[in-house]
C-alpha cells in the first residue's frame, strides 16, 4: 500500500531559524523518518510586509546544518510544487472564488476608517476580541459587481456561522472545542491580492496531501478557522498535533530578549548540531524513561507524537551545555580533529604549524574536560605556548622555599631520560621523590604550575609527555626564574 504519511515544516521567512522552529522541523522530520513518510519544506511568504532579503536562504542553510534534510522543497522541487506560497497566488485565488460561490466567503469593501470606528465601538463595549460585523455580507450581487468595476479595494472574508461548536482532535491536546461565535470573519485574501496565512495554509496542506499538521501551540487558536475552511471545501482534515510552548527558566515565553533564539547563534557559539538537536528534541518530548542522550538515529527510533507533552518546555542552557560536552566525548578523536582545525583557523594559533599528531594528543588528553571544541584551545593554552603567568593561588599553596631546589633535581633526572614516554617521566619523578624523601605531591603540584601555569588540567604525565622533554625542562627553568615568593 502506498505510504501516505506526509508532513511539512512551513516557516515564514523572518531572517533566521528560531529554536522553536527547529523543534517543529525536527518533530516533523522524526515523525516522517520513523514512519517512512515524506518531510516537506514549504515557505509561507505571503506577508509582503515581513519580507526579509536572504531569509529563505538562511533558513535552508540552518536546516541543512542541523541535518534535517527534506524530501520536497523550494530548492529541490517535488511533485506538489511550487513550494513557495508567493508562487501559488493563482491557486489561492481560484479556491477563494470557490468559497465565494458556495457562500462560505464574501467580498468586503469596508475602508480602514470604518474598521477603525468599529474597533473603537467594540472597545467601548469591552468586546474581548474585535470582530467584523458582516456589514458587506448584505451587499447584493449588483452592488458587489459595481464596486469591483469601480476598482474599489476589497478583501475576501470567511463567512463564519455563529453559535456552532468547532470541535477537533489533537494528538497532544486531545479533544479541543471552540465556539464559532468567538471567531472573526477572518480575511482570507488581502487587498494586495495575497492570501492570508489561514487560507494558503489550508489549501496547501490539502493539495500537498499533508497527513499530519505538527506545529507550535501558538497556532492552536487558528485551527478552528482552518477546520471551518476544510469543512467548507469538503476536504478531509489532517491530523493535528500542537507542540507545547518553549519557556524561559522563569516560565515566560521564550524570547529574544532573554537570550539567543536563532539556531545560527548556537552554531556560531560552537554548539554541535548533534547536541542542539538532542536538546531541542527533549523540549516537549521524552520516551517515557530517563534517557537523555540521543543520536539522531536513536531519536528517529524512539520518537512518537503520542509521547509529546502538553505542558510548556523550559529552555535550560545548562542542560544544552552538558549535552554538548557529552556529544563531543562521543565523537572520535579524528572527527574532533577536523572541528578543532576549523577552530584553529579562526584563532591566533592559525599561523602556528601544529601537526595533526600533536593535536590528536591534545584532544585525547582534554576530551573529558571540555564542553566546546574551542576549549581545546582556550582551556589549555599551555599546549601551544609557554605560560605567560602562573596562577597566584597555586603559588601560595604549592611554591615553598625548597621548591626550586626540588625542581632542579627533577630537571637533572629528566635530562637523563633517553625515552620520554609517560612512564619514563613517572619513574624519574618517583625516583626524585624517594631521594628527597618527600611525597610525590610536593613535586607534582609545583611541576604542573611550572609547565602549565595552572593548578588543574589533564593527567600530569600526559601533560609532560605531550609537551616533550626539552619543552618541559625549559619551562621548569623559566618558572624557577620567574616565580618569586
Ligand atoms: N507559517 C507558519 C509559521 O511561520 C506556519 C504555521 C503552521 O505550521 O501551520 O510558523
């Protein structure tokens, strides 16, 4: 049997991809992949006032970066195109005419002034939501024709029948009910000839044979209008699933003011796409267990619309960071090497000739200690240059009057090394500790400070091995000269 699961991500191009949009796109993608369906990208660009140059390209770039490849879309085509609403105007016009003919829509010639007056009157009466008063519904056929001939600007409105219960099922919210008396006679075609979101969305979802409409909760209140349209056309409704709102930690709606909301911002800050996807997947969904670490294929496997939650999902950056660290650790050293080299190109290390072998050593030493790829540089500068300063706290704690003497002994012993593997450094240090009859700690702490300038970092002998015998000796000598107590 032909597979009929078809879902779409239908963004309006605002200039960037919002993380909420990424979540919507991801859930659609996961649902399609899980069910062997098709995932479609449709650009809803009928609001000419909101047109932003380059916005569609940015969106496509962000989706591609995230790994959400679609099966049909504006740049790749498909059997149901065009996939840009601005290229489908004649289609909307034809269906709007059909609605007029069936009495489900009507021409409205009211001026802005009249609408404003109506608004003010209704405000005075404390009507909660401004509603058009169906004034133009009473125009006769002749009156309408006359106005059309005179080229008086018009819109086309939905003719909503009052006192009806609009009921639909939503996979997430279950049974949803609206009273049609609260629904405005929505404009379907604007005076510039463009359709509104509602009309274009319904027509396209029908013509593109969309089986499931998966979108953010902010569209829930538009759904009764859509349902009225489906019924007016006599079309089968798709299955609806409205995803919970994204919230700031203070439970307010996720907004630009409180932090980054664009996928591009996170990408530019160095978040891995795997981590961002994993994080966004958990904003409103879990498989019913405690599992939090997911790769894309595992998400596809585990995802279901039925396990999407109803309540708002808090955007917790701490969790995103820890997922980033975890995804980084799951990458092979070779994969990290490629990412690190990109990072190096952008840094002041670009001119240094760092070999892949050397960087791989740094990666294996630091992998468990970083959250971002950039921290293979910033958290361990000492792998690339000798320390410029030494952590004061550690000097106070670990640098004693006899430290220089102890370290000189270490220099002697290190100089004698023919091999300088980790074990060689380790036995040399053990030997010195024994001879001096002091604990190893008394050597290790100042030694770390001398070679790295810091009090924490990877294993001591890893550090010595990576830096190499000559560099280690040089740094100890320098520290003895520079650190004064
Ligand atoms: N164009 C709407 C948006 O920008 C699409 C909403 C929907 O998926 O129906 O999100």
